[in-house]
C-alpha cells in the first residue's frame, strides 16, 4: 500500500501544487546550488493495489501524490546459502590441515590455524602486497579458544560451504565474556592498506556463554568480500556478528551472508570508505539488525526478521533497495535515520512505522510499503524533480553452476611458467583454474577464451607483468565470441580482459584491466577494482556492485550504453562518469575521495543528451581537494552546471538528469 504520512509532513516539507485529474498532486522541491544535507525529504510513490490516506491538512484538498513510472521490484529473499559440501580440485589451495588442524570439533585448533596465518608474516607494518596468502578449510568443525588474526593484506579463508565448514568459538572462552570490551573470533588488519581480504563459504559460530564475542571484525580496502557465510550465536548472545567500525573499512562487499543472533547483526562506523551489501539475512538480534554510524552504505535485497529495528542510520549516507523487514514490535520502527537516505521497494510488518526520519526537530514517520523515498533535497538542471531515480532494470549476477572438479588446471613449473594457459583453455573443460600462487609473464601472453570455457578461476592468485617486456607483460584474456553463455572470471588480481564479442562477461573478486570494443556484450562486476578507464560501448549493459576506480583522469565513459552501479569509490582527480550518445547511468551510492588537488576545471559528473541519476557523497580533507563542478549537463546544446566549494565535503542525496 502507499505510505501514510504524519500530519505535519506535507505542510512543513513539501509544496503541494495544482491538483490533477483524480485528485493527484505533484510534490516538488526547488533545486539548490549547494545541497549540503538539510533534512528535507521527498516521497516518490507509484501506483499500488490498495489506496492510502494522507493524514494531513492535504485531505482538505483531496490530494494524493502523483504516480511515477517504476521498474518492477526484485523479489526479496536475503541470503540463499548452500547446505552441501563444495568440492574443489586437489591442491588448488594450501589446506589448513597441513598445518596440523584437526577440524573434528574436539581438538583445539587455535594454535594450528594461527600458525598458518602467521607463517611468513612476522611484520605488523609490512603490507605484503604481491605476497598473498590463502588457506582452505575442508569440511569439518574447527574449534578455537582465542582470536585468529594476521598481518598485512591479501588473505583468503576458503571453506567448503557454510553447511560443511565451521570455525567455532568454544563455549565460555576466556576474554569473550564482556560486551563492554568486545573481542573478535576473527579480526583482519585495520583498513587503509588492508587490501583484498576475502572470507568465503563457511560458518562462524559463537559458542554459548560468550556475550562479549564478535564473530568477525572486518576491514578490507579497494576490493575484498565476505561471501556465502553463515554467522550464528548458539545462545543468541554476543556483541556483533560483523563489526566494521575500526579504521577504515572499504570499499568492500558483503554478499549472500546471514547473521543469526547477537546484540547487533552488523555494526558500521567511519566516514571512509564505504561498504556494499547484497542478499543479506538478519535474524534474532536483541538491539538492532544494522547499526550505521557515519558510514556510506548501499544495501540491496535485505531480509530482516526482528522485533528490534532493522536499521539505525546515525549520520551515515545510506541507500536501501528491495528490503523486507518483518517480525517487528509495534513499539519500534523498522528504520530510523538522521542522515541522508534513499529507499526503494521497502516493506515492513509489525513495526510502528517503516521509517522514522529524525532529521528535523519533530520526527516524521512513514508507515506501510515504501516505493521510493528520499531523505534529502533532490536536484535537477533540466529534469523533473518528481521523477525520482532513473530506476534501470537490474539483472542478477550470473554464477557458474558446474562442478569445480570438471576442470583443467593451468600447469606451471614455476612462477614464470605460463605456457600451460593455452592448453588448459583448449582442453574442452568448462572450468579452467590456476592453483593459488603468484604468476609473472615478462612479455604479455594473449589467449582467446573458447566458448567451451565457462569459468576461469584464480583462487586468490596474483598476476604480474614487466614494464620493460612486450606490452607490459602479464596475461590478457580475449573474449571475442558471440556466445550467449556468460564467462565468469573470478579471484584474480592483475590480469587483462579484452572484451570484443557479444558474450557476457562476469568479473568477480578481482583487480583487472578491462578493455572493450564496439559490440562488446553485457558486463557484470562484483567487488572489482578497475585499473584503467572503464569504457562502456553503445548498447552494452553493465551492472556493477562494489566498483573501485582510482585512475588519474576520466574514470568511466558511457557512450550510449546502460550503466547501473551499486556502490562506487574513486580516488584522484579527473571526471568520474561521462555519459554521452543517449547513454543511461544510474549511480546508487558512491564515495568520491580525490585525496589530492583537483584542477578547478575538472567536472565530477557530465552528461550530454543522455539520461542519468546520481546519489553520492564527496569527502574533502584539504584545500582544493574537491570538485568545483559537481554536475555538468548538456542538453539540446545548452550547458548547465552545479557548482560547489573545492574545500568542503559535498552531499548529493539525488541528482535527476533525465526527462520522462
């Protein structure tokens, strides 16, 4: 049903314009030149099967909100975790059992696991970039009594599935009994150079009588993910399931993850750098599902079953899409927020309200289903402020569903031997993989990927070239076919991808150079750092979740394609997105972080005769470290701009740059 608004909402915060046929009214705000968050809110509502009343003086006008077009909502299912055991090729990654871990749920595996994590990493100040570490936890229960931790970046913990591999904190473990001084089961290094930390396909279980335990104190930078993970507390107690409050988390991605129990399911803080969540399930928290203090977050497909609030956004910059928040207590509100926030397709049940907006002195509460809602002041130069975001259709990221055992390894005699790449691709096997390690090609190796190959897996491997070698060295995968079967490329750092044909490409948990030609097929990006300008061709469709682009100069060019981004982080100067030739760009959450002097001529976002909408925030920590022109729009030969100070942070709750 349509959202019901409290009596003072319309009168204080919206100007109701002329009534239209059927009693419809268009709600508008005037554009402003410097949209530092002011607490204004705008509701964009589409048609619903049931009617709603506006409990305000607007009833005297017999008014309701105008109806706007909207892409169909995605089905909310939260995390969908596999129950079986995932099989992997023999020797694909070092096994934790080779370090003496039992995994029988009886022996104490703390020392063995910690020895494996510490091996070759004695320095707390070295970043270990270029020296990744990966550990495989075969099916079993790994009993521990203390915190597991490591030094440096680029560590992967790989399980055999959340229904098969469990790392369990023993009941009543020493030091985990005080919620006032929480202690983690697993802790990654502090953020800023904590690159590529990845935890996948396992269960973290907090045994009973550990009320001060946090399952995972996590941070990763540029890329890094928690994927397909179940986090539980045996007695429901514990400080937090996932803690992202230490300096400075993100950009990172948490996907297909469930948290059951704890005081707080997911706790976030820090204004840098941002976290992206997709397919998340929260259950049985005792204080709040997600607590966000000042952090930029993007959440899509959230299922929360809690009596307590699902989300408290305290000064953060939040985007929430496709959420079902059920089980609420009528004394609580599903969402409370005192910062800028964009919501779309959010439903709640049992709560006193779906949203409590605390940005003004008198709270404003919205009940019922929320189709589209903005806490903040939208801006436009030539568009319609009543249109809301662009609302592009969203496709889910394709996954490889074949067996990991039906695969061909790249046989390498040494780090510098990559002669086995071409034979593996020609083997006819649907999956080709590199056993975990580091690989170097002094001269570039170019290989065409045949249609028979559906996945290329690096298993957390790192690839290097040589600037003095042919074309800088390294490995270039050429995708030139027009097959409709997606090619999945995952867990690889440093490779090159040349996308020439119409075949769809999926890039996941990787750091890559990505190149396109006219006719390139659709692209799916999940937790990726792009090392060059991202070029989107005419008619190409791109869906990006957690994209990091830190090149100097223009970062993304959309020339007549369709670009949907959930979570973007950039560094350095240069145009961020340039949309031309009738392209369509929808940006749903971004942290713009130049961290250097930006020329006054630089434009952050530019479009020409195209359709765009942007939601983002810009951090600024020095004189002239921000953009003087936030948005430039050229339409029918007329140029308009939104200007801002170069020496102050900037918030864009929503820019609307398209015409219906």
